[in-house]
C-alpha cells in the first residue's frame, strides 16, 4: 500500500491540534493532515458529555487569546458550549478540511535516510510527513480500575468518557466509583433521579464554592461590538488564576503555604456550613494540602451527601459481584448501574499516547522511563528530529490549557520561521539545551507546593510514577510566552 506524503501530520483534533493547525497555516504550511481516532473534533470536550459537564476555569480565560467568544452563556460554561467553540474555531480558520476522523495511529518512526516520519495507522496504511506533531492531550486515555470481579457485574457499566446519553437513572440503585473533578460534577446530577446512590471514595477532594453567573444578552452584544470589554474581563480572570497558581503552587516555599491554608479554611467553612454530620464531614475532608491534587468548584457537591438516599463509602472495595459491590468491611451494596468516574491514565498510557521511535532507534516512552521525564520547553526531545509533542513533561501551565497552547504556538512560530529563513528542513533540540532546561525546571520545582507541601496521600496526577511533579511547567504564562518567543535558536540543531 503506497504511503501518502504531507509536509506535516498532527495527531489529535482537540484544542491543541486545532491550535497547531492554525499556526501552521499562519506560517504558510497548508499541506498537512490531522488524524483523530474519534468521529468528530474537540478532543476531551467531544468524548466527555456526561450530565453536569462544565469547565472549571472561567470561559473568559478558557479560550484562545486570539479568538475570544462573545457568546458564552455564563462564566463557567457547559461542555456543549466548549464543544461548539471548538467547531466554530475550526470552521473559521478552515481547519476541518484537513481532519480525517476514525483514524487510529499505532506509532511513528523517524526514517533517517529519507528525513521523514513514517506514521503507521491501524488499517495498515502509512502516512509520510516531514514534521510530526502529537496533540493527544493530557486527558485522553481513560483509566479502568483493576477491581476483582468488575467484569462479572451483570448490570450496566458506564465510564464517564463513554457516557450513554440514553441512560436514565430514575428509580435505580447506582454506584459511582471516584470523587475527582468529574465526579464532583456528575454526582449531584445522578442524585436528582436515582432512587439510591452510593459514592465510593478513595481520596477526598478539596471543593470550594463556585461563583458563577450568566451573561445577559446585552453583555453578549457588548462583547461582540466592543471586544475590548471582554478582554478586560479576561485580564481579570487571568490575573486571579495566575496569582493563585503563583502564590499557592509555584512559590509555596516563599509564601510558607499561607494561601493554601486560607483556601483550605474556606473549603472547611463551606463543608461545615453545608454538612452538620460531623462524621460525614470528616470523611469528606482531605488529609493533604490544598493544591496537591487539582481542587474544584461546586455549590451542590457537599449538599448532595446530606440527602437520605445518597451514601458515602470510603472503606474500600473488596470485590464486585454480579449484582453489587462488596466493601472491605464485608458489607454489600446491591446496585443496578455502576458508573466509573475513575479519570484518565495520564502517565502509563499517555506519555506518549502512541509509540514514537526517533533517531538511532530511541523509543520515547522507554527513554523517558529509563532516564527521566523531560522535554525542552515542554515540546522537544533530543534524538527526535522534526517532532513536537504538545502534551509532554513540563508542558502544562497551571490551570488553563489554552495558556499552554499560546506559548506552544509562539514556539512553533520562532522555530519554523528560522527554518524558512535558512531554507532548512530539519530541526532537533540539542542534548545540551535539553539538559540545561531539565536542570532549570528541577530547580524551580524546588520552591513548589509539590516538594514543600504535604502531598503524599493526594494520589495526584501531577506526579509521574517516579514521584516527580513533572507535568507542570513551573513558571508564569507571561514568562513561558516570553521564553517561547525569545529562546536561543542555537538550542536547536538546524540543517
């Protein structure tokens, strides 16, 4: 089967893939293809559509800076609105025609002689491209819990990433495993209809009140007519979130965790005001510092547990039987439907999401695990020419993915601009620059909450299997964008 040839291939049609495509077009590269295993674009905002789904960052901030949306219905918009935003941006920038859906990538290998990436697809075909960009996201591989007997359950099993929109829990006995950010949104919705709801908690989550409000039609018209007004609101929400991350996470040692203590006190008062049962309150109280695991916002989560038909089970699951769940204390809960809000397999299945073989046969996943998780500015690795990984160690900036995409697009602009200026076709980050960057990130993380706070019991996805908090890029958005725009071009070997 003959291979197709492109200047670039992008794996993933979520917001990272769309942003990368827009940047390629800006640089005059139009001969590229985006491949995605799903049948529509939007990434996690297409895959996830469970009841209660909403963004947990204000949508004034959770959007491309260059493409504000005046039509948000509220400050924390619903998942369907975020998906619509992805559609609108892809259409406006003519990205959709480059996308091929229902295409699964099995792996990619660098061909040293041809100076091309050979991208192998599940149907046996191959795509050749000069440049490879993986935009597979951080939350793309669902985690399935390894619980004895889970395959023996005879009732309905639903993972939140594969929600059945026809499912109606009315009158059912429902068990839900997980109390992360997804569960915080879903549990109150299930409780509205289920006859009985049992929540299985391994690790409590920090929850604070959600200050949400609707945008009036007058506000939307104002945003559309005078975009600066929406920019001002974004500047406010950006500043608040940047300050939170900077004080509570990045400079935790200098601030001695005072912000984390204050935020924890807010959550504590919220629990106390909502839940009068002292024992229940204790079960819902985390024993790790605020911020070690991503906290979340909800005005209904705690209140849901005060309802007589909602039960919190926190002593662990021994096994699952055909009609229910047996707890570690020997008791059994009979259920009709099992909901898995067990999140994503971030490190084992996602770094990388596909097998990537670089120069001299270096396997990216194996190299990361045998050395350390590392990536220059969160995008480049030595021995992987013409490759940018947009979901890598040290890539994610705090709470907002779009800020991450912003600096990555700037990085692409500088790099591909230099290639065009020189008439070059191949780039590769040098080992010296990569090592220098890794050492600097390690030093900066020394001031962070993750190395100074009490995080041992958080079971946070910020930490890789070796216990290093290498998901986050420990700097402000402003600094990351500046570095992406001004890094020494000599950090790359360009041929």
